[in-house]
């Protein structure tokens, strides 16, 4: 969840009270008056789905507006949207370029994102490790992982995915499985890949379930069972998981 801005006591009180209806009215009024804090607050509400229906495209539109008004926080959030492909076409190069510009301007979150060191604020009590920093949201961590992969820094990306797996984040467990599948930084190992896929799939993580179904169908790292693999893919397709739907459509064509 993204934070609001460095806001006033009244906004903090409203957040503590979960009075997002009042916050929305206040933010909308400020936005209409051309006050950037209101525009940024609205973008956060559309990102988090607070009072309004979650809408990443609407968030991006507001972030573009706030960025033009000079908000560094809005530019940072927009860079994150480019990194994750939320509400806008994914563009890692654009995201990194924006982060570098923000870092050059001295914006601390961007500096931490690009060059942050080990977190020692709570000795890991919050679940933070070395590359996973205290207080980071999952979308920030995953965007950095994607950026590391794009830069082909597989060593650091592998270490980050390992930390996420160790703190039981299925996104990290799934990401780690891809390293073993592709042989990036580690020796290719389909058995280890399947072990990680099963761990992430046990939590209902659809990309892991899909890759596990493929592994079962092909007999890579696990005993081959094409019927079971097909059954898993069908279940995923029924749930609307696009890669599974596209695979079945391709098989039917």
C-alpha cells in the first residue's frame, strides 16, 4: 500500500479513523483547486482502493497531472507504475530513467530504491533482510527485482528473490523458481524449480500453479502426468488466468 503524502494532522487522524469518504472529498476539492497534495492523495486512493474502486489507470492519469505540477512523490509513484505495468504499459527503461532523475534531485526514496544499503533499523524484526528494506511495500520490492533482471544483474536479483522466499513471500518463491529453470546465476535444476513452484502454488499463486502444470505435463523435475497438468491448466482457465486461457485456445485452434 502506498503512503499518502507528508500530510497534516487532520489527514492523519482521518486515516486512523478510516474515514476515507471525508479524505476523498477533501482530496477532490484540493485537486479541483489545482493543489498538488489533493491530486496526489486522490491517486493514492485509486491505487489502494480506499473508498473508491481500485483503478490503476485513473491513478496513472492523476500521477501524470501531479508530476507536471512538480510533485517528486508523484513522479516516484509513476516510475513504480512503469516498473510494474500497473495502469500503463510496462517500461523498465523509463522507470529506471525516472528513478535516476529523482535520485539526482536528491529524492530519498529513489536513492534508496536504486542504491539502498542494508536495513538495520529494527534488526530484521519487521521481516526486513539485507536487500528487502524495512517498511517496503511488495510492489516496490518486485519492481526492483524486475529492474535488476532487466540490467542482467542476476546475482543481486537471485539474492533478493532468495530473501523474499525466506520471509515466505510467494512472489519471491516463484521468482526464485525461474532462476533454477533458466540457469541464471545458479546451475539449471528442474527438481529445485518444482520444489519452489509447489511451495508457491500451495498458497494459490497462479503463475506458480501454471508453471507447475507445465512441468508436470512435460515431466521436468517431476514425474510426468499430462492428464494432471491439463487438469490444473483447465482449472486456472476457469478462474480467468489469461496464460491458461490462451494455452487452451491455442490447443483448440
